[in-house]
C-alpha cells in the first residue's frame, strides 16, 4: 500500500494550498483506494503563509483594523498559532496592493500598521512571532513599525518624526526609552528570501523603490536618506549591519527587525517547513507531490517547490511537481530533487480561461499523474 504526502503551494488567484490537497486526495483515491494519503498546507513565506500555517497547525485568524501604508485604516489578518506563537504578513498591513497606482509613493508610506499587528499579538500573550516581509509599499527603514512599538525617531531639534521615507535623512537620534518591554521576551523570526543589502545599487531604494512608485529623483533622495539613517543606526547600536544580506528587504524593515527586535532572519520556505514539521511528515512516504501556479527558473530561488524537493532529495523520497503552467526553464527543478513536472494546462488557452477552469485542469492533471504512477509501479513489480 503506497503512502503519499501532498504539500503544494497555492495557485495564486485560483486554488488554495488546502484545496490542492483535497483534489489530490480525491484523484489519488480513485487510482489507489487503499493508499495512505496525507497532506499539509504550506507556503514559501510570501502570500498565503498565514492561511497555510493556520490550517496546518490548527491556528486562529485574527482581524485587526490598523493604519495602512498610506495612512488610511485597513483590516489586516494575522494568525495565532499554538504555543503562544503568531505569524504575520507585513503585506496585510503595509502592502503594495493596498494602494492604487496613483497612491504609491515610498516617500510618504509607512510600516506603522505592521507594528500595530505585532502590538496586538503581544497583547494576546504571544512570545514567538514569525514575520513575512515581502510585498511592501514602503521604504521607511522600518521606522513606522517601530514607532508603533514605542521607539521615537528624533530630528536635530529633538522633535519626533512621523517615520516615513522622507524622514530618513532627518533622523538625528533614536529614543528607546518607551519601547515595549515585552519585545525583549519575544522571539522574532523574519522570513526573507532576498539578499539585498540596505544601500547601494542592490539596496532598498535602488532596487525596490521604483516598484513602489518612486521616480529617479525619489530614488536618489531615499538612497541619501537611507545612508544617513544607517549611520544613526550604527551609532545607536554600536555595529553596522547595513551590508548584511536581507537588510534592504521591504524598504529596510529587514535591518529594523534585525537590530531593534533582535530577529533571526531565515529563508521563508525553510522556516515554514520547520514550523509544520515537514521532515517528520515525510518519514515513511513513498512519494511527495508538491506544486505551484507557474514553474520557471525562479522556482529554484527560495520557492516552495524547490524547498520541498530538496528535503525529499535528502531523504530519498521521489517528488513530483504538479504545476499550473511551466516554461522550458522549469526543468532546472530536476536538479533540485524534482523527479517529474506535470503541468495542468496542456493545450493552447488564455490565462483567463486557465484560471476559470483551474480546479478542472488540476484534477485532470492529477488523474494523469496517478495513472502513470500506477503503471510505473506495475512495471517495477
């Protein structure tokens, strides 16, 4: 009797991680009625991470009204997990998708709402917070987030700054007296899959600010402000970490979490797999099925499929990737432990049509995959 483990990412905009498992279980049962079919909701530390971990660990969704990146109130969700833990996606409170294209301006956006989510979690007794920091609309060096937690950023006259991107160059000193003391007793894990430093051609302003609405002059202003801010941070903490990988993530929230929250910076997929106990679940499995909406050369860089496949490879478990679509570069996954790639869309069709028929296409692909596996098992025996 074969044992299968299903651990697929969501197919963004169409099928959730949980739903992929349900469809795989139904298709697998048709071919192997007596097979052991197990599943776990997973994500790569980006969109869908909160939902996946709530599902996998039996957590609870919490919705809080916070200040959005542009200052207006937004409803943001995070997850309470067993063991006084929480998982927060900063994009839920400070994300780019919360703003219209006309509203995007990293000189005036703030991560204050992300800090409010952290504060709410602390109020609920949380002592371990996993923070996913992708998809931000901000370039404030994390000042907004920290202001919500009691940190004061002061200009040369001792006046408190709002903590937006335009304030970076104005920061002269940092007052830590009012910081929430519960932070010292809390473990923070920042899920980050970019290795960009804070400054320079690969830094927060140069690489990410244009994606958030900055023009050339804004990028230059933000870069100069970030250089000044980095100097104040170095004086305050007695160490300069601005060149470390990941410090430029989410407009400098990476360096803020590293210094002010003493956060451990970890790859998103590895942290999620550890949280759900993936290695233990993999024990005894004959095959693992993973997947994502589109497989290409980027799938090997911190994405779920390659993360799952690498762990399968280390333990000698075959891994099949059932994906929404793929291009030729997706074959790079074969070097990371993926044994085969099965796309759900096999004919010429529009993206809209593929999305409209996502579950039907997924089920047909799962049927093909299990049928071929059944043939293969017969040939082996």
